[in-house]
C-alpha cells in the first residue's frame, strides 16, 4: 500500500521557484508605481495562498507593463515570471512553461545571457521540469543557473548556495544520493560562512540535508539536523512561525517512519495549530498538515479520526488549487487508501481512478506518481479478484519505473 505524497509534504524551502518583486532598478515610466503596487499585491496574495486572486492581479500587472513599455522590457519579463509561477503553483504546467520561456528570452536580450535575473528564471523553469519528472531537461538549466551565479556573484554567495541546494534536490528526487550530498553540504557551508550559524537560511540547509538522510532511512543522522534546524527557526522567527511548523512536521514524519507514533503526534498537532493560526484554516499548507496527521492515524488503525482530516485536506486543496492539481490527486489517493485498508473497495476505487486521471493529465502518462497510483489501483483490483486487470496495471507501472529520466 503506497502513499502518494503531495509536493508540499515536506519542507524543501530553497528549492521553490522564486517570485520576482521588481526588475533591475525602479521603473521610471508613468505607470511604474501602479506596476510596483500590483506586484506587491501579487506577492502578498501568493504568500497567503490566494492563488486565484493573485493570477488576476498578476495578469493586470503584465498588461500595465506591456502597454507602458512594450513587450520586450525587463518589467514585462518579471510579470511573465510571476504569472508563470502562479500557474506552476496551481499545477497548470502547460500554461506556465511558455511564460517562463518568454520571460527568459526577454531577460537574456535585455541583460545578456549571464545576468542573475537570467539565472533566477532558469531556476524556475528547471523547477517546473523537475515537478513534471522531466529531469533530463531540468538538470542543464540548474547547472547553467549555478554557473551564472558563481561567475556573477562569486562562489561563496548565498544565491549560489540556493542553486546548489536545488540541484541537490533534483538528484535526491531521482535517488542519486551520492551526487546530492556534497551539493547540500557545500550549500550549508556557504550559508554558515556568509550568514552565520544561526541564520534562517542555515536552518533551511540543515532541514534539506536531514531530508536527504531521511530519504535513505538514515534516521540517526537526520534527527539532530532537524532539531538544530528547528532551534534556529524558533530563535530567529519565534515559536509560532510557519517555518517552525514545517520543521516540526518533518521531525514528526521522521518519528512516524520509525514507528515512534507517540512522539510524532504532538509535533504534527503543534505544526497544524501554528499554520491555522498564522496562515488561516484554508491555506494549502494547512491541508498538508491535516493529511500528514491523518496518515499517522491511518497507520495506527484510528480510521474514524483519519477520515475527517483527509476530507478536510481534500476540500482545502480543491478550493485553493483547483480540482485538477496533483496535490488534489494525492489527497484522493490517500483517502482511497484509507477506505481500501478498511476493505471499503467501492468507496476507494472511484477516488483512485480520479486521482490517476488528474495525474495523467497534469504530469503526463509516464510520471513516477502515475506509476504509484497504478500500483495502488492494481492492489485494489487484486483484492477484489480482478487478477487480469491488476496485472495489466502492474505491468504499466513497471514500464514507467524503467524509464530513464
């Protein structure tokens, strides 16, 4: 029985695409103040998880810039990047990709191919490809972004550390742990030297290195890194900051994976309480915490407690991200798994099928998440004596797993 995890199931802070507030220098055209105001509103709405509203405002900002300075201005590229990021966040990858690409072309023309803004845009496009499982396309973009930043900013700049982290995450996602570890370690060393041992960015690196060890079931190595990360966050940002909540979640997941359920539960609950207080009850990050707490209850056989949490998580994601987002598919899969565990096959099957349809549409038919969903559906078919159907699903999943990425 496989759990299909949503993108946000654990914190990988610096691997996220970057929202650009402004171009290089303040706009000097008459509508520049309006454009800046709209961009600030986009940033605020994005941070609040109000993505639908943010898209409307981002489109307006793009319109203002194009009308005022023409289609090839750097401010237009910034607006394109921000709109692309919002589509990316909502799983609308086909809409995001051409915007990222157009933004990149404008930046390269306006600033030259080796400008830091070009590096940021390359990073964002790489992140889109990584999300879609297009690893071979993502890697050279990350590497080019890294090369630009090292040349423009020096090898020990914090932005270089961020790109190292992102490339490491690409390798971790593919299970290339030996390639990922030195990049995570170099990223951490740069941040400790440039920013000091108690800076929030150091906490991010510690968390992500812990994730690497966690992925390899090296729990004894991961735990102290999570704990040090948590201590830095609490000291730097206070005990009720969302970043504290994320690290609490990750530490809880570590304990859960070791069967230490009594240690995991209060951490999940504290993480959830912080998020509800600081982000509001309908934020996608709240949905992630609800799903993780529900998974803990499911593992323990506390099904009556798990079900309403899974359902609330699903409702939040559908509202915030739209009904066809991969994170919605993850919630559908996990709710289906809960029903299947209780032999409620008639309730589970349509959820698995809807999850599969979403993933195939959003990520393509050969994404690893599609394979996971196929495997789960195959198990259900096997449990309901549909052996031939189960074998067909299993073979398709195996074919996806063998694809070199």
